[in-house]
C-alpha cells in the first residue's frame, strides 16, 4: 500500500454501496451466490471507487485454511519449468490465490519435507512436479481434503489428476514428418526409467506403427528419468548415448531428443563427433517455444506449451478445492504439442537415389 493511503475494508464498501457486509462478500467471492443484478453492479462500483482488494489470507484464516496453493517444483533454472510456474501463478492470481513456491532439486526426501509443510499450512491445494516421494505423502494431503494435481508424471499407487504434454500426438507428428522427408534411420533419446520410460516407449512405438513402419529400437537410447533434469550426470549420460548412436556402422540421419537438457547434450555430442546439424544429421529438439530461437539455423522442434500446462494445473486445483471426494479423482489432462521450424529440416543425404517413406 502506498504511503499515506488508508486501508479500505469490506465494511467501507458495504456502507458505500448501502448493502450488508455479507452481500459484498458474496459479490466479491463470485462463486454464484444469488445477488440481484442491480445490487451487484452497485457493489462493484463501490469496490472500484474505493480501490478495495479482498484479503485472501484473512478469508482463509476464517475457515481454518490458507487460501494459498503449494507448488512443489523440481527446479527454477529450466526454462520449461519456469514457464509452467508462470502459468500456475498467473491463473492462481486471477482466482485471488497466492502461490507458495518451493524446489526439491529432484530430491525425494526434500519433496516429502515440503509436502509436510504444505499440510501443516493447510494450503488450499498442491501442485507438484514429482521427484520420487512415495504416494503416502500425497494421500495424507488428500485425506486432509487438500486436492493434489501432478505435473507431467504420475506417482505409483496414487489416485490423482495428472496434467501432461501430449507426447503421443507429438511423437506421431515428428515421425510422420521425418518419414515424409525420407528418413529411415531415426534415432531417439527418451526418458530413462520408471513409469515415464514405458509411457514414452509406447508413444514412440505407436508413432511408427500408425505409418506401417517397424520401430528401430536399435536407435533408441535413454537419458535421465526426469524431463526437466539439469544435473551434470544427466548431460553426460545423454552425450554418451548420442555418441553411441553416431558411431553405429550404418549411422543415423535424424535424431529426436525429448527435453531441453537432452537436446543441448545432443548438440554437444554431434559437434564432438565432428558432425554438423542439419548437414550430417537432422536434430529435432523439444522445448519451450522461445529457447530454440537461440540457434542458427533454427532447430526443428516439438514445442511444449508449458505456460498452458501451468494454467491448466492451477485451474484444476481451483475446480477440485472444496469438492468432497474429488481430491482423489484420476484424470489425465493433455496439453497439445506442436511442430515448429520443420521447413528448415532436410531430407537425409542419400548414398544413392532415395525416396520418401511416405507420400
């Protein structure tokens, strides 16, 4: 509040509009309470004239629960995660809710500690990028009536909504475009373990099968289990995996990397192998729509709308808050992925005449 400016309370608005405090509260909450249109307009006009802002913290204290959303992120240095966090904060602010942000740095024990803190604070909901904490940590929140929404991966044994990218549709688009350009030696670096590995394997397999093509499993390698991982060993693992693909006798003509970390490590590996993108191998990266603008020529990319991922998660938490029994609903919310800059990709350099695999 600016110096010298007097705090405006809900009672001030009620007096200005000539209504009860309860009526002002109903209008401001905007939860569908029956209020006559003329009365609503009078209250909103008073709110605007006085510059009244609802105190969400005080409202939460009256019901014994914070109005804030607890957000458990893995990192705030990955641009994809940051964009999703921005979406969560943006949507939450529109609902007059603050966001308590914490990071786990992929540490399951740290994740458990943060979830217990959110439970003690009685937050209105929790959004989490899982780092390996057991399902029991989340069910404890659910049993307290606190809805949980997960980002991009589930937790084994936990019934909770997951908001994730539509990688199945994205993979199908990548493979179809590369096949159309004539690529038959298409390699990939996919997530490395757990539930995510099998989900991505199935999506990669389906992308080839829908075109009637056999899956080149010998050209698939695995990176870190977490798409957002930026640990040094994650870069090293992907670098080694890509070098192993490039050293195959028949080589490969195109490579798909399924995260920002994997894409950057793949670029380094291709360079270390004395090869060039896209002259020697077409690299298809993955990431937020802004990051690939750093490269010349631009890298064909599977673009992740991370901001929408965040807004969908925040909207879902708001929807589930206060609904008895809804906190354990299983739901898979997909966020569309799309291809960008594929006009800059190239057909493989043929040893002889080559024709596209599909027309």
